[in-house]
């Protein structure tokens, strides 16, 4: 081309050729040579100064755009099963753009946090700006560290708060983000060991005083990567939501659907009502209504609200706070079935016969108004003859029929024989400052069991409804225990004097017989814990493999869409199945359900671990003032490096290290789950009653170290300073034996 192109020509060419954006590429495209290159350089500088282009090293591109090839971080799959990535470096305004990852055959499996080199292509008309194709996987995301920062003259060090982590990380000068000495920080690995022999890290976030009462759950939130801040777009969508009217819904406002929840419940997503069935063909039967907040109406597939809910997977509950799946405007307001206000719901009317068998059900999309929001304790008190002013007016028409229907369901449950584990739930009480005031076990009332049975029944109805209508859904799957775990359970049961029969298809009734044998004995808690540990982990999947623990063939989660994404998927499936509106399953949703199930199963486990770690830290905080105290407990775990003891009073688990067990060597038997003293013959095994001394309680890690004082009344000899005597003797004996064998072989060869 003989003449110099104008500014519009250059901008159009750059837009049409995003992979060729250097000055040399532009010059070659327009045939610019010699002195004309200086004029091209001037035009490009003018375009850059005016904001039409931005210069990146020796290339030019449209401002706010991404290069054709770049490093990205994998975000994970969304609710439709699509995988997205985001650029590692972004200098534009607002949040970095998302890119849909286009997978090709042979690409490696990618996980959230992985770093990849991708080829990017801009797209229009989608809710994402780019498509990305893999060039190569660079590696997993950098390791994250949560710990206490120790400032030094040049940079500092981070001591991790994880249990069992004794390695420090060095923070170079300029990578501390202004962190102060003793501050809790979040960092990530930036390189291998430094000249000081420590791996390098860069601080990403300063989290404040680690000793603050509210820091306990904050540590778990960051440690397990639980999203706890909603993007502005998500909050805006939630706050723009409006209450629904009766259009297209069944009017349920005259039904006395009451909510029954814990006294400190943060949301109310289920309500129930029961009455005697008036159908003469069903004498002694009952009608049970269960109404659930209509979250699907507000959280539409593909919306910002939906993407964030899917990312979280579920709400996470801590003693001092909740990290909700949905913003407060929905979870605490429009999707919460508050007393006396109209709320959108999806309800199921279930008919029971006199024996508690469900003989029919019908789903409706309705509008309800709850006459009362009650808690378990006041409902139970009313049932026991001491109703308060709130419960008394409801006793005859509402509370009594609920319990009558529950009695019928109890008989059906006894015939079904779901697994009946007796494992008390701990309750950590905090004062207004966030300090632990007490640790107790929650009471199990009939009011709790009543609601549980109604929710199970509604979940079964949802699974059966969608299965019959051939609409895809996520089942709640709980497979039977593995043969290996069952054999271990049999061995422990046998050692305790009980039997679990072999040679038959395992059913929950067989396990219940085992637990009944142990009930009332000193081994009751051990057998319940061991039976629980033999179970597989429940998960979500579009394939139905049944629910072993509940002894049910069809089971799906329907009753908690405010706090579980799985339930929201089931609600959308019901909307699609009944043709209730445009807010059902997204087109093609069935193809991504497997990935959706895998993702929310992972987020569920993440929340469980975060909640458990937080409980451990609170318990360690509570017991820190009792270091040196002698307490009772029971051995709940045996490993090669010691025994875990569950304390009676608090349910806390502490470790008795093997090095502190006495003046002898202890052999670990993995199959029998025991430690045996070589000299004394003392056997430490699951379920034994012990007295221990609290040796150390570390609130920051949740670690609890114990000293064993006696086992089943037998006093333990104190270990000498410096650890076990006998370990060194054993090593010398082994060395001597090896040397003797070597000499004998040598002598044999000479002969």
C-alpha cells in the first residue's frame, strides 16, 4: 500500500486481527516502509494518548481487552457445567473478564485455581467476553498460607496456623503489604526455598488481630477458600427483587403453615401443616402440607445471583456467623417465610394412610402467609402441657394434628428401619464479645424428629415426582459401606462382644441390631462412632443409586433452597415438570448436571471441614484455661503416632502422642486398631475409658494435646524426660540383629 492509512483504518485492522498487534505487523499489513514508519509510530502514539489503544510492551490493542495469548486462572464450572477462566494480569477497569474454556479431546482435567496458558478469542452476544483454548497447563494454583506474620528488618516470616505444619515461610521486603508484627495474614507461595532455606511467600490480605474472638471463623473462611463477600452486581440483583402476587399461583394463605426452627435460626425456608384426612376411603389417614420458599422465582439460571450461589454451593454455619449462599435481601427477607407476611412458595400436599405410608402427593406453586414462627423448645413445651402465649392458641388446630401425623410416620419409619445413630450434637455458646461461655450437647426433642420426618417425606415426594415425569434432577445419593469398612466394623464389634452377621445383603436393620446390642453398655458410643465411620460420604448426582442410610430408593434434597444449591436445582426441575414458568431448568441443563453435582458435593465437604475446624478452635479456646486439669474420656481413634481421646464433658478430641505413653515401645496394629506395649502388654484400643490431663490447648490451630493417666482404672507410668525409653533400645536391637545376620551369611560363603 503506497499511502499511509488513516486512524480508522488502523483501529479497524487491529480489531479484525487481534493476534497481529505489534508495530511491525501493522506496518507489514499496510505496506509501510522507510520514513513512513515514523509517521505510523506517531499515529499509534496519538491513538494511545487518546485512549483508543493501550500499549503492552511492543504491541497495541484496544483498551480493556485481553491479549490473544495469556496466562489465566481456572475459576471452575458454573451452574450449567461450563468451565471458565480469568486472566492472571488485568489492568482494565472493573472486574477481569471471564472466558469460556473450550475443551478439546486430550486436554487434561483442570481444577479451580490451576494456571493455564490459553489462546483467547473475543466473542459477542454472550454473558462472557472471550473464549479460551488451552495451549498448555502451567501448573496448579500457588499454595496458599494462612498464618501469623513476624516482622523482621527485611521482610519477615509467616508461621502457618494449620495443625501439624511447622514450616515457616519467608516474606521478602516489599511483599508484606504493610502487615504488622503479630498480624494474621493470608499469603501465597511465590517461589522455592530462599537462601535462608525457607520457601518464599507474598502476602495477599491482612486479616487483623488473630486473638480477636471473631477471628476464629474468619480463619476457617480464608483457610478453606469460602467466598464471603458478594459482588456488587449480585447484591444489586437481590435488592431489586420484589414480592410476588397471586398471579399463576395457588392461594395457600388460609392454611396455617407454621415454621418450626432453632431459636437462633437465621432463615426460615420450610413450613408445615397437618390435618386428619376427610376422605372416607382413607380412615385414620392424615394430610401433611410442606411449603418451601420459592427461591427459583428470584434466582434465575445464568444470572449473577445464580453464578454466585453455584460458586458457594451452600451456606456455611459457624457459632458466631453464617456465610450465606444468597444475599441477605433474599435469604433473610423475600425467601424467608416470616410470620404474618405473604411469601412465594412451592408446596407439596401429601396423603398418609393410618400406618404412615404415603399414598399420594401433589405439588403446587403457591402464595402463603405463616401465622407463626416458632422454635423447637416452645413447640415441645406445648406438646408436654406447658404452652406459652404464642403456642396456646395453636395447640388444638395446628400443633396437635402435626404430632398425630408424626406418630403415624414414626410407625412407618420403624418398618423402614433407617440407620439409627445416637451421636449427640455439640452446641457452642458465645457471649456478645464472641467469647466461649459454655459447651453443651443439644437436646433431641420430638419436635426435632417431627420436622425431620416431614422434610424426609417431602424430599421423597420430590424425587418420585420428577422421576415419574422423566425430568432430570440431582439425587441425594448415599451408597452402602465398602466390604473393607464392614469387615473392620465386624472386628471392632466382635472385640466388644457384639455380632454383625456375615453372608447377607447388608441392610440398615442389621446395623440397627448391632447398635441395639450396644445400647446401655460402656461400648455404646464406640459402636455408634465406628458405625458412622464405616459409612460412605453422601453426594449429589443425576444417577439414582438410592440412599442407604435412610433406607430409601428415591431421595432428593428439596426442602432447603435458601442454603443448598442442590435444592434449587430440584425446584427448577419441578417448575419445568409442571410448566409453571420460564424460571425452570435452563435449556441443556441435563448435560451439565453431573459436573454440578460434583461441584456442590465438593463445596458441601468444604463447609463441613471449615465448620469442624472452627469448632476445634473454639473448644481449644474454651479448654485453654483448664490446662493441667484431669478429665474423663474414651479412646475414639488409634493411629501409629498415638491415640485420640474424646472428652466426655465437651466432646472435644485430643491427641495422646505415642512418645508420652511410657517407658516402652508400642506396636501399632492397623487391623485391630490397637497400640500394644512390648514390655507391659498394655493394649490401647477403641472405646476404652481413660483419664487424661490436658497438657496443651492451642486456640490458633485448634490443637489439643493430652497426657494419659489411667486406662480402665490402670495407672500409667510416667514417661521420662526426652520421650520414650525403649525406642532407642529397640533400634539398637534391630541393628544388632541385622549385623549378626550379615556375619552369618559371610561365614556361610567362606565354607
